[in-house]
């Protein structure tokens, strides 16, 4: 770029760089690995983290509407710096979850294990009003995702349509069901496989410190 390029040129170069990075991410995404309907089931009490708790503090958030438990400025885990789209086509900003205990549930509309987990996720969400739940649906069509939400009674919380698999990749998820437990300090831990009722309760207790 010429040294005399103005702000418009800089913005164009940044957009081009972002598009190139997005294309590279999609090329690396191994959705074939997500197709299995028989994921390994972990010990529900174990926290099998794909990204262990980092010793590097998360970046401060500009979101002051959601202070953390101790009243300090909420922190944003790098994984939460994403935007997505709900099943109703509305924009969703992951940084709004900063400073909140959060459970992300990764599921697919045809997944037998996800269907078994749905009642436990719904019950956990109802029993823990101070925890944010967000479903991230992939490997399917939006209409099928909507039908799953209705048929399995998990409409009480938001669900995102991860049609290109980028959100699954962001959290290191390659098969379903899986969960990301994110505490109010920005620590992210990912569990793969079914949790069941007891496993869900145990991991939420660990998340919230109860």
C-alpha cells in the first residue's frame, strides 16, 4: 500500500485481511469429524478442558452492564469475541456474556445424544437463573434446528445457527454434544460427550462455586 493511502485504503486492506483469515479458517475446519453420533462420554465429574484455564488474564471488556461477582470490570475470554446469528435471524454478540457464568451447549438437530441431553439442559437452565445458557447448533439446516428446539422444549434460552462451523471450531468442538463452561472471570473449559443430569449439576456447581 502506498504511504499516501488514506483511511479508506487502510479500511479496505483490513477488510481484505479479515476475509483471507476467514477463508483460511473455513478451509481448515474438519466438519467430517463432527459427523459421528457416538462421541466418547467423559466422566461427568471430570473437567476435560480443550483449552485449560489460561494463566494469561483475559482482555478487559467494554461491556459495563454485566459486572462480575466481585463487582469488578468484567473480562472477556478470547473465545467470546465472536458474533453469530440466532435461529430467528437476529445478531448475537458473544461479548455480552462477559462477566457472567455461562454454559454453551453444542448440538446438532439429528443427534441422538443431543436429544437425550435436552431435558437435562432445559432443567439446568430453569434451576440456575443466574447462569446464562446458549445453544450453538451445527451440522444441519436452520429449519431442522428450529424444529429440534420446539420438539425438545429448549426454547427458554437462545440458540445460534452455526451453519459454517466457525463457532464450533472457535471452541475446539469437533463432535456433539459438547459444552463450554465459562465462568465470570473468563476461564473457559470444554467438555465433550453426554453429561446426564448428575454431570450437568456437578459441572454447574463447579462453575458457580456452589
